C-alpha cells in the first residue's frame, strides 16, 4: 500500500462518525461513552415516566373508589354539639328527602349523647305526602322518646307543602324574612289528549279488568265518577295535612280563610300568621339557642354510585312510565 493510500485512510472518518473523528482514536471512545450515556438517560426517563403514570392512575382509582363509597355513617364526634340533618330538594321515595334517608339520620342525631339538640334544615318545594307523613310521625316519636332534646327546623329558601308538612312536627320553626313558607294543599295533575287524538284520527285501545282500572287515563275521556273520587281522596289528604299543622303549631297558629288554601307567604309574614316562630339560621340556632356552636352533620348522603345508578338505571327504565302515571299520584306541592 502506498504512502498516499495510508494517508487517505488515516484522514477519512470511520463510517457513522462525524467528520474529523478517526476510527481508532480516543475521540471514538469519548463519543461512544456519550452515546451510551444518552441512551441510558433516555431509558431512565422512560422508566420514571411510566412509574409516575402508574402513581397518578393509582390516585385516580383510589379517589373514585372513595367517592363511590362515600357516606357519613361513621361520624367522629367529640364533646357536646348541635346535630344537623338536611332535606334538600323534592321529598320523594329516594334522595335526601326520602324517609329512608331522613329517618335513620334523625335517629342517629337524637341517639348521640353528645348532641344537645337537633336542627332539621329544610329547603324543599314539597313532594310525596306519604314520605312527608312518615318523617313527621318519626319526628313526633323521637321528640317523645327524647323530651329533653329539642328539634328545631331552619328554613333556607323554601319550606312549602310537603316540606312544611314535615316542619310542623318541630318544636320551633326558624326562617329568613324572604323564605317561602306554606302552600298547605294537595294536587294531582295530568294531561288529556283525547281532543288531539280525535283530530289526528288515533284510536285508544285500552282493555281493563275492573271498571276503574284505567283511572284518569290521559288518553281516555274523563269520567265524572272518577274525577269525584279523585277529589274526595285529595280532600281527605288535605284534611290530614291541616290536622298535622294544627297539632304541630297549636295556639301559635292564627287561622284565616287563606291559611289552608294552598297559598304561600314570605318568612316574615309566616311569623305573623303563626306558621313560623322567629328568624334564624343553623349557626345562630346552634350558637344562641343550643349554646353549642360545634355542628355535626348527620345527613345520610347518597354515594356517587347510587346517583349514577339512578341516572342511568331507574331514569331509563322507569322514566317513560313515570311521565305517564305521575298525574295519578297526589303530591304536596
């Protein structure tokens, strides 16, 4: 090999290496170390990235599990306190206004030796007379079982109809001057589609066993007999409501022809009428009346899983039926 060829080989860089770096020089060793170090760092970065993703996923899973299983059945209580139970929204056979949720919460609140009194905070337009009546009866029972532990109702925005049915069982009712109070009445609503069906030419085919099985069917002409029966039932439930209010409010109630007509009034007017006792909030009652500023919430909250199941299960399965038959059920609204 000539000197010129040797010279050219020495000056040409090794394949894959930058120009100016010789094949078997010390520069190659340095470059290899840099390359391997870079690869090692990339692997480590990927491993740590995967690790932190798993940690984040674990936190998310734990958070979802806690949310799904959340309830306040296990309440940590220290010392004397004011017990709080809340009814928020319509009074139905499920949710915060159901007897299945309110009654156990009231029993825990009364049964705890550290509670000096119970505040039932209500913000409700009303709802089921059955659920309202069950809660009213349980409050009456608990007040007799715990005569030295008073129950006061505190009204937020509204305490109407079924909400007031419940409140009437309390020893005292506190309101805001602008709260909505009253609506002592019963309704049963629905729709009639017979006129539209006649115009469109739709024939209703309803088969029943029992002359009144299609009671108040919205697709059939209204029967005078069935209407009279429904009105009689509404009047009966209304009288039950009136009796509950009279017993609960006693001599404080100043009756007028409008008291039980279904009208509602402001909190300030309700005090004048004897439907409420005074202005107050949960905090003011706990601080100034019970002398126990520490408030412990005994409300039985629904878990996230329950709410999801109701939305996607019961709502889908019973929504259509409920929309048709809702009018055939008395409501305290």
